[in-house]
C-alpha cells in the first residue's frame, strides 16, 4: 500500500510474454498505471515515504539493479544501484526520512544510502528489514539462534559497527519461531510479524 493507503503497487505477470512489470492501482477507482513496460523482469516494488516514487528491482543482462521512477508513471527511470554479486535482490523498505532503502541479496541484508556514493552497508545474515517510523531502528528476521526469530537493531549503531568490521548489536523480540511479515505500529512501540506457532 502507498503511505496514504489510497494506492497499491503490484508485480503484474503477462502470461503471453512471461514478462513481469510494475503497476500501481488506485483503490477507490481501480485505475491502473504502468510504472514499467519493458522486456526485463521487474520485481520487489516499494513506495517512497512521500508516495511520489516507486523503487523496484530489474534484471538486466543477468545483473540485478535497483531503479526508481515517479509513481504516476511520468518521466524516466533512474538507476540507483547495481548489485554485482549475481544474487537476486529483494527490496523490503524505504526509511520514513527518505535516506535509506533496505534490501537483502542471497543471505545478506543491506542498507543502501540514497545520497553520496550509494555504497550499501552490509548488516549481516538477515532478511526482511523494516525501518521504524522514526527511522532509528531496523526490525528483521534471522536464524542466528538456530531458527528464525525477529530482532531489532539501532540503525546508527549497526552502520557504525559495519564500518568497523564488527557484528552490529541486535535484540531478539520474538520468543517462538517467527518467519517474517514484519510491520511496525505507527507509534513505533510494537511490531507485528508472522509466526509458525
């Protein structure tokens, strides 16, 4: 859903061409808008915090890149980042302050700054990262305890620890096996997530 809840972004499959494109739909009217309409396979769309842009992953010449485009379909797309490891990228969130995009590739979670060199910050063997409403915390799932649980870490501390080559500190939130589907309450005091229990 868009930040204001009025639209939804989806990956639309074309059974005739086997293509995958990004579309938005207005919930009240059903009006659709194509964000992409190209040959490359597009996936993992997320909204910018102000609802004016869509970021998505596109597979071009066997290299996954993160692109963004206006949510009304106007203008041209912009390449934000190219991931050279060959692993598939899954975008999971765009911070409310607009500074970072969270994604995971293979077994590793990253935070990508949207300014400067746009060099991704490696945060560990984690996935499903979701920023808190104040953009200070990152919730995610990890099986570092032997089975998947939900954890949170302070984004500033995690970024500093990653730069120093140390393991960013994290606090376990769930008590039973948890598989993801993470979302924060609007006040940032609680988390919802899916559990296998």
